[in-house]
């Protein structure tokens, strides 16, 4: 069965980031989106440690150890980019000034609930960071993750069993198998990888899916 690579997933998310958007890319997989943003769009990347106007990852050997994102990865800064205090950065997040944030997740529910900071396992290290602020502060929340765990369990569920990051906050889910919209009617399939049937996608998804997208029934 075909699956998107992580680079392909990042490129797919980048397609949906619109001109002029202020965007936060969460720690981990979402940071890859920066490398695939369309060059003909002006997009402002924000990092919660106090950066606005980040560019793609630096070329090997050109890293600046003093220029990092919230995940401690080396980044570049585009012309016009800015540094500011951590508190100002969180004020941007909490004040509704970000158009989109892209986050990873352990689970997303059918209603758009997000769990991405702790699995509840007794030996797991909680890592909430600024995810709660982003989840409730951004105008749209995109989740980018593998469709299933390494053991084959669906990360898309009826109800999250892990501690929640945000309730009803997710707008769209991008996985290695599909793109799903969170709608009032349920999880609607926007796209599937080539060769995948709706029936097979549903078999790999714990929450019920809508084969017909509500946008196409108006």
C-alpha cells in the first residue's frame, strides 16, 4: 500500500498555507513544512521562543548555533525577520494573531480534540510546551502525523484516551494516507493516497469517516 513519505506530507501541508499567513510550525515533523512553502507566497513563520520570519533549514555547515527554533533546531531568518521576548511571542499566540499552526499528535478525535503532549504512560515524559496556547490561539489548527502507530493502532479515534491538549480545536488532519477535514457532520475525506480505497482507509481509522465531503453536497 502506498504511503506518503514525511517529505511528501510536509509538501502537502505547505500547499494549503495561504498567501500572507502567519504560521507556527510545531516541534518535530511539522518543522519540515518550512522547506516546502511555495516561493511565490509571502508567508511569515513564527517560533514560540521569539522569532518571526523564519526561512527553510540552513544548508549543512551553515548552521548558526545562536539561531534556533523552539525545538532547538538550526533555522534561517529571512530579510525583515525579527527577534523578540518569549513573553511577546506567547502574547501573539494567545492573542489570536496566528492564522495557522501545524502540530503533531498522538491522537485526534472525531470532534477535533487534540492529544499531543503525554501518552499517560507512567514512564513517559510530559512535553506540553506551547501546544495548548497554539491549539486555542491559532485561527486554524492543522495536525500532521502518521495515520497509525508503529503497532498499527489508529491515531484518529472516536474519543481521545490520552490527556487532552485542546478541545474541538483541530481543523484538518494530514497523514501518510489521507487528508481529513473536521466538520460538524464528522471527519470528511478530502484526499487519499493513490491506490487506497475508502473501505481500506476506514479499516485503518478508529473513528467513522464520511466518504462524501460536505462541501460537495451543497
